[in-house]
C-alpha cells in the first residue's frame, strides 16, 4: 500500500477531450507504459456509444486486448446498462464507473435528463454491478462549481454522494469539472462528507483550468482524502486552444507528494518518458504538465551545454 | 488595508528574464496599467550595471518618468552602494531592495562572492537606507532549494533572515528561485521565522517551475504570511523554451484569494486586459498564467459562438 493512490484517467478523460483520435495500438502502448511506471489504477476507456465520443469508439477492442498485469486495476466508464454489459463482456476491466452531475443544468446538457431522473437510471446499473461483485465508482461532476449555475452548494454534493453510496457504489470521485474550486471548499466538502462516509471511499478529481489543481490536491490530502485522479502530461487540455481545461497532471501530483516524502509508488522518470513519447510520436502537440516541461527544459539546457563545450 | 498584499515584480524580475528588451514607453505603460488595476506595490526596475542586465539598462530614465500615483509604492533593486545612489538620485522610487542567496554556490555564481562576504557588502547599503529613512527589503534567494546544492537547510534561511533584520532591513522576501518547494517546507520555515520575527515583515516569492507556485502561496497564507510576490501573466518564464521558470502569475494569485473571499484590492479584469496587451503588442509570445489563458479561452469560445449564429 502506498501513502496515496493516484488513479490515472488520461486514456479516458484525457483522450476523450483530444481533437484527434489516437490509434488502438497507441492507446494500448500508453496503458502498458503507465502500468510500467507504477500506476496501479488506470481508467482505460468509456463504454459509450461510438457516436457520442468517436475518440473512444474502439472501447470493446481495447478492452479485449488489455495486458494482464499483476496488481494493476483497469477501469471503464459505463454510461448506462448497455455500456455495463459491454464492460462485462470484455472480461478484462476490473472496475466500472458511472457519472452524474450535481448541477441540473450540467446534467441536462450531458445526458438530457434531470439529476433525479438520471440517478434513477443509474440504480439498475449499480445493482447489476453489486450482483456481479464488480466495484462501481461514481463520478460526481460539477462538485465545486457549474459553468451555468456558478457555485454549487456543498449540501447538494453531500446529499448526492450519500445517495450514491446508499445505492451501492464502492467509491465516489468528486470532480471539479471546470476547475474553479479553492482549498476552503475542498476542506468544507471533505469534512461534511467525512461525517457520513469513510473518506477511504472518496477520491478527488481536479482540473487545472485556473491553476488550482495542485493546491486542491494538497487541500484534499490535508483533509484526509488519499485517492486522486490525474492524467498524464495534463492530457485533455491545451493552453493555446480555446477551452483549455486539462486534468491535473499525473507528473505534477507525483512530484508534489514525492518531494514531501509521501510515497506514490510511481516512477516519475518513466512518466516523463511516456509523456515525451505521447507528445512527440502520438499527439504532436505540447503537453502542459509543469513538471514535465521543467524536466524537458533541463534536458535541453544540458544538451546545449554539451554541444557548446 | 487589504487582507493580503501582492507585490508585483513583473517589470523587474519578469522583464529581466525576457529574451527581448522592452522599450521604455512600454515599461512605463505597463507600470501605469498595473497601478490602474489596483497594484499598490510595484517593483519597477533594478539599478544594476547596464552590462549585467541589458533588459533593464534604462533604469535611471524609467525611474525619472514614473507617474506619481497616490498610494502606489514603487520599488527598485539595488545590487550595491552605487546602485543605491542611483536609486536615491531618481527620487521617485519609494523602496529599495538588496538580494542575497542562502546557498554558497548560487551566491557565488550570482555575485562571485561567498554569502558572508556579500552580506558584509550589503551592510553599508542597508545602513545608508536606514539613515535616509528608506525602507529596504532583502530578497533571500534559494530559500527552498538550490540548483547545485539541492535542499537548503531551513536553519540557514532562518539565520540569514534574522541577520538581515538585525542589520536593519524592513522586510525579507524568501524566494523559491528554482520552484522546488513544497507546502510542508513553507509551513516549517514560516513557523521557525515567526518565532523570531513578526511575519508582517516576511514576504514569499514563488516560481511556478514545477506547478507549485499557487500551492505554496496558499501554504504561506495558512502559515500567517500576508505578502506575496507575483508577476503579471507569469512573466519571466515560457513553457516552450528551455529553462521555463516564471514567477507565480499575479492573475492566478489574485483569483486564488478572491475566489476564497480574501480581498486583494486588485481588479482581475484589468490584469487580464494588461496581460493581453503585453502578450499581443509588446512581447509577441504567449504568457502562461492559467487564469489568463482560461479567460482568453472563454472569450474565444464566446466569439466563435457569436459568429456561428
């Protein structure tokens, strides 16, 4: 057991937001490299309809070819019962995950249903997973703010989290979908939820839109949360494209913890090599992790110095 | 009095690290725009030898033309007694600042003297300022880590800070020159220094090299520090150049505090407009503040939507 658990969401939450479609072979190579770097929890894909998210249209094929790795847990998103059945058919993905928003407007835009209606649709999916003995995560979106409704009441987040756990999910990941959260909110939410549910069942999922991914991870750690979602290189956002809003970068989270002597079990050097490969050979666009960019800068200076001397 | 004080170092610490030399008129426009945005403490230049830092070779001319603004305090760096005399001659800069590193290697590289030798050279400068009734800040570099020596002992930082205050400086800014610090270090240092010196005399100066500028500002605030150095747009670093290592961005610090209900007295909208101007009309290269980039992304999406119909 490491002191904190980092759940890698790059292959799913990251790649689904890329403008280009990454090949199946590259996706598999990415998952393999992440496992080699020490990630023990990797969200590989989403079993959504291919029309919804063309970037993840190969989810069945990907799931069928996932490499069996001791101690590595694969996860897949399931939007509904049909998605859950595809997840089960794959046989190689260990955990499933559903998603729901706290805010009505965001939920409506996402799945064209009210929060209550969507919750009712998730219940049979959660039931099926429980019957099958499959751990089921719930992603709670807009837990810190909504693009349309603004600040989200912590009471609503606490209620939804409690209802999801009561319905049978194994863990809940609270997502700051638009990256507006501040540390005080993280503390407030963790304290309120911690009174009802053991914090071992809570993960935090931050986006770095306003540069607060890392400060909110730190706040979550101080508040007692030990699982954090992150994406390699800060995948999913680009600072030079409109709508930049990547996940907090795995490298940045690993370095934050490791520098503080908190064991993540992850090899930062291997992560940096993987991001370099992804940037150069797969995506062809610069990735935004600060730790990655600093390391690339260090190497470039070293190279220039060697050439000069 | 605002709840926190943000000391803007962009015109000095930012521009001195830019590859190009910004014109005097643009520098003056920048200072004026910063004052308009609500900054009450602006480091305008460094009275160094023009051969040292060509980007700031116009310091005398700049100082002579600084606009008199009620409540705005201008500061200038003075490397030595000669620099201090130029600072005094200008008559328009309110505060001076000297700098020294904690680490021997860094100090040697910077000023070609040991820390003790450099300290001895600073004493007459600090004395002169005290005689003149001029508040003198000291910047303590490599307070969280040194590129050559690695981790810096907090005891050494505490000792140097205490010696500087005993010598007569009004305040000390502790700089994380290479951006390696973590929140635990900030807490440790603030607690140790707070036992000897009122924290009102301490400022913190973070670079965002590893994405920890904001988390360290937050840690400093929680530890009782109320003054933070920052630079507009994250000036001074570029993520696509080797050696990227900008100051923590003023916009990102302002948004961190304001979103938490902590008054900075600064108009974020005016900052964003200034960064847009600086990026487009002055530097011609993208600036890295996350808050700035998010706002630009929002505007671009809005524009595209309006065009689409």
